C-alpha cells in the first residue's frame, strides 16, 4: 500500500479575526475518525496576499499525517469543509509521495 505524507496549515483566526478553534477541532476529529491519527507539528506566523491585494498575517497550526495514497481525496474533502466555514482564500496542503513510515 502506497502512502503519502500530508502537511497542512490551519489558521487560528479567520480573516475577520474570528477564532477558529471549533473548526480546527472538527478537522482533528475527522482526521482521527478517517485516518486514525494526526500530529500537530507546531505554530508559526506567515503572510498572504489576498486576491484584493490586501496583506494578511496569520498564525497557523501545522499538521502532519500519513495516509494511504488512495485516501488523499478524503483529506482534501476535510480541508475543503474547513475552508468553506471560513473566509480563507486557500488552505496550504503539501503532499510527499512514497513515504517509508515505520512505527518502531
């Protein structure tokens, strides 16, 4: 079974400064129910140029998990559901293919 490592960033506050704790918890719950795991790698600050040209600075949580390659679309669906509940223009998702994961 081929696996992929997925890294995604979830902003802690929305573009209107609304707290996204509840929405992030829903992503965590869905990832656990669907894939059985998730890892919070930490928090960081970044900047994004909105389509309007406006500058937005976010503090985000970085998550990682390894999923079967044929379930990647399920993770994308979870992230799209999160995005639909926010004013975010995009959610960062990085995918590394052919991950050799070993639990020792």
